[in-house]
């Protein structure tokens, strides 16, 4: 406030020496509320002091009106009289800083505006002579309206503002340009935006029957959440000089982070495979890891470590995304704020080819035909998994080798392995993984049933 007032007095000095008119300035230190915290607030809010530095020579009978948004004011009693003290001369030969004072009486008020009328003018003291001036104007005088009471609900639609207008006793406009509107209070979310930094990027080793990664024993991703500065933030209109805390902050009760894989591609895994600073719950069918943290957290690293040894599970190539949510309370209100959704969190890839045969029937009078063509110069193990229409999964392991520049038939090996695993009749989806470059590998699949041959399009079908 003091800084703005001094700036206005400097404008008065220039005006007096150059004959240039300067515009008025309404000032108030803005209050910022948390929009989440306001959800549980009903009490009237009290603003900071509102002031107006005039840039016109006011006379008795002139009027100044302060206007606020409709429905914003509550429990505000405006002063019946505002006395603006004169600013005495500074003792210099040309005391241009001397400003006339004035008295303003409350003329009328409505639900969203108040008007004052100039009732008296007073001259400042000339410190050179010890007598009052006779020719100083009100240019540079600061009218202190004081605080207002406003409803928290008014902030949910827009900011609470104050706009100043003034006119002479005969209706001519005064102070028609300048900073005539200022923000008294506004609201914003106290929560920011989440981002994923390091992403999952491990390569599944086909040579290890897809039960381990290539060159590493674990894989990690990390997230960060950048929130607004709500403590000691710069709150002043125009962004200068005044630091204050946001008002009505919600209480953050917990932080929720959910990592999504691909459904059906995490069979056998459980919560023990994941390490976080929070409490995690793993859902196999949905391939989701839900992590809960007490209070507000802004970062963590989530690590996946495959089970080793005889209990190791098959790892599937897949992509990951992450959602991040803050849960909070405000009074009796409980709610949540999503700060990140569908964040790209990386993927697991294979060091080989993976081809899915979506449909293959087995049973009496049904025969199958499956070939793996490797037209590259690198041989690789053939690993097969399958699942049936009852939801059973069959890990058939390494069944054969796809030699370089060779077509390898795998029909009987797949059938024998399925029978050994307990499957003899029905339909299965088969994934064939080859530890060789994907561009070199093609899988062909068909079947005979009732004298009819059915060709099966794999997910790499090339139209040949």
C-alpha cells in the first residue's frame, strides 16, 4: 500500500510540473482461496483494506462509487464518513507534494455498491510559512474504504472485484482512465500436475523363458507432483511485494497412485513383486497396482522385481500408464482431485518376436497346423503360452528352437505340452514367442475340422 501511495504522489509531482492528468488507482491486497477448501466453508470472508488514490481535483458535491459483483457482498457496513487527511508541504521552495484533504459522506448503498459524496475540502499546511495553502487540489489523495465482507460461494463462479467510478456534482465523469478495477479475492486449485519421469523400460529375456529381464534384476518408474505455492505466495495485485498464505486450504488426507498394465498380462504376479513408499494393492485380473500414501506426497519411485527361482512367473510385454489423485476434506466435505490421468509410464518389451494365434480348436476329429518361419540369421528358442475359454492359463515353456533360415513345425509339440498341462478339448489362444528379431519371424496357423480347413489370422498377419 505504501509503495503504491508513493508512486501516486510521484505522479502528482509530474502532473503539477507538466500539466498532464494522471488516472486514479484502486488498490487492495488480493486474497486467494483454495477452491477445494471453499467446498466446506460457509462463513463470511473479510477482505483486506480497499483504497483509491484519486487523480482528479475533486470539489464539494462530487461522487465516488465502489461497485462489487452482484451477490458477492455479505455483512458489510460501510463507514458513514471517510476523512482523507491533507498531505502537508515538504518545506521546499515548490512543495508539489502537498495534497488537499476531503471529507466524504455516505450517500447511498445497494446490495453491491456504495456511493460517497465529497462534503468538505481542506488545505494542507505550508511548512515554509506555517499557514495553510489556498490552492492545493485532491490529486494524489488516498481514500480508504476499508474491508468488505463477501460470500465464499461468490468465488466459485468468478473473482470478487471492486470497480471505482466517479462523477462531478453535475454528472460529468471524473478519473475515467487508469486502474479502476482490482481483484479483492479469487480462488484456484491448491493442487497441481503430476508427471512421470523415469519410465518402465525393461526388456524381457526370452532365453530365460520370459521369467527375467535382460541385464537387470528389476525395473522402476517414478512420478513427481508439482503443486502451487500456497504458503508465503505472492498475493499482491500485479504480482509485487506482498506475501501471504492462501486461505481456506483443504486438508489432504491421502494420495492415490494407480499404475495400469494390460489386462491378462500379469498372471501369477502379486503385491510382493512391487516396492513403493506407500501401501500397495495389486489386482491381477485388471493388471493394476493401487498405491495409497498417507497425507500429501509429491514423489515416489515404484519398482517391480520379478520372482526368482522355481516360483518365477512368465512376464508379458505390455505398456503402462499411471493415474494420480489427491483425497482431501474441507469441513464435512470429502472429495478428491485428479492431478494426473493416463500418464505414459513406459513399457516392457521382448528381445524377440511375439505372435498371438487368437483361436485354435482341439478335440476329436480336429487337427492343427502351426509353423514358425525364421528367415534371419539368428536362431532362437520358441516359448509358448496359452489360455482357454474357461480362463485357465498354460505355460508350456520352451518347446523347440527356430533355427535361422528355417521353417519349423511346432504342431505336435504344442499339442503334447497342452495335454501334459491337462488341456485336451476346447479352444485356446496361443502366444508364440521366439528369441530372434521380430522382423525375421512369421507364424502360420490353421486347422482341419469335419473335412474343412480353417485359416487363422495371427496378430502379425501380412496378407500373404
